[in-house]
């Protein structure tokens, strides 16, 4: 085992710990980022190598922004641990290698590396997809320096929204983290639909479920909750579900999605607000709920992906809105479209 692999093993052991020791995790994620930069030799030569890519299904983050994702500590932990647990289950149930597609690897394939310290290449085989050439080059260097090429079945610089899987029936896990809060701008939905509509029923999708929920928020109580050291203070009221992405939903809409790609609008959802919402709450917000796998979930505000997205302020002096009508739209600029009705 070379020193890079030894360091990865030590870091992974902390990231994959069941118990959460935030201070220890904070420092180990900093070590992880340092190791990833070293192992990939990632150096940006000029700004041209660091552009976001605008696709028909959303924005692909530039290498610099993709690297910043590592610092989102709880995101990195929950995704790495959730993916590890999914692999462990799949390995225990399969004769022969578990085949994993990781779409949108960024320059490091951050989410899968800890699992590579726990499984052999006879147990897992990877298909790695990344649209950005600079990130793709970096990933190739990192794989060579960790001597991980034996784990790689396929590695391609391509758009995962149009990727055609060879032997899709043998794919056991699809993982992608190409999202921002409220599923805006990035192509998480389009990538998940393309890949999951090709594989069989047993395939695990990571994250297992992302859902957008409508909340009424009391900002005074929210501030009090942030500073309260004791029991959490309830500061919002859940008023309805707007949109979900999971295996069941994908199988329900996959035909319509394909027929309308890259522009598809999911059916409208109407949420009726309680009377006096404007008197009792300060704003309407969207919560992004992320269940990575089983018990690995990201709670409100734990990650940049789960910060609340404020839709509109409510004014107690003005007439309240009676309902919110929403749809999720896949397009060059994906996201929730909302209409407030009086
Ligand atoms: C949010 S970053 C995450 C990077 C890494 N997986 C992580 O979790 O740290 C998303 C990555 O997905 C890539 N990406 C976005 N859209 C893509 C697409 N349609 N096909 C392939 N890769 C894509 C971006 O270029 C970027 O590197």
C-alpha cells in the first residue's frame, strides 16, 4: 500500500464511522481535500479550464466549484457513508462484482473513494462519467496515482443525460450528486431519469429520494432555534409536498420524460395554505429533503444542499395568499416554477 492509499484508508475510516464526531470529521474532511488535490495533481492552468458547462438539461459545475463540494462536510459524510452501505448490501446479495455508475464524478470521484478502501475490485466495478474535460483529466490522474484502475470498468468524458449504458441489466447502483438546493440549475433530475430508465428494478438509486416540501417559516423562532442549546424549537409548519424524485416516481414519468426531453414539465401541484398564514409566519420556503440511503439523511441546514429556499415574504398587513401552485420543470435552467394565488 503506498502512502497515498494509507492516508486514504485512515481518512475513510473516520468518514465511514457510524457515530458523528463533528470536530473530528471537520478536520478529516480538510485532510481528505488535501489528499485529493495531491493525488490528482490538480492545478488550474487558466480560467478557460474552469468554466461551468451549460447543457440542455442544466449547468455542470466547473472543477473549482466541484472541488468546493468536498468542504460541505455533512454532504460528503452522508453521501460517502450512504453509498458505502448500499454497496455493502449489494455485495452481500450478489455473486460477482457489483456494478456501479457514478455520474458527475467531478475531478476526484469524492463519494466513492472511501468505499474503495473497503471492497476489492472483484467485488465492485465502476462506470465513471464526467462532462468536464479538466475534471475528467484530473480523475484519470487520481485513479493512476491510487492504483485504482482495476476498479474501473468504464470511464468517459460525456454528458450523463444522454449516456447509453452497455449491459444495463447488470447495473446495481446509480449514484449522482449533480444538484443544488431546491433542485435548481443542475441536471440531477435529467441524469437520474436517463440512467434509471435503462436499468432493472433491483438497481439502487443514490440518493434514494429527494423531495421538495413547502414550509411556512417563523423567522423569530428560527433564530431562537439556532441559538438554543437545548431542545429544538419548532419554527416551521409543513404545508405540502411539491416534487419527489425516487425510483417509483421515475418509473411513473419516464415515458413522458423521454418523449419531451430535454424540456419536460411535471404535473402541477396545488397546496392550500392555512388561514392566517401571513399573520403567524414570516415567509414561504422550500425544504430540500435528501435521503441518501436508509438512515443517511441530510437535515435542514446541515448542508448547502438543504438550506431552506425562501420563496416569498408574508406581510401580516396584507391579504394572504390562499394557495401555491407549483410544477418542476426540466430545461436548460431546471427548477421549481411557482404561482401564488389569492
Ligand atoms: C456538484 S459536482 C459533484 C462532484 C463530486 N461528485 C462530489 O460529490 O464531490 C457535480 C459534477 O457533475 C458534473 N456533471 C454535471 N452535469 C453532468 C452531466 N450532464 N454529465 C456528466 N457530468 C456532469 C459536473 O461537471 C461536476 O463535476
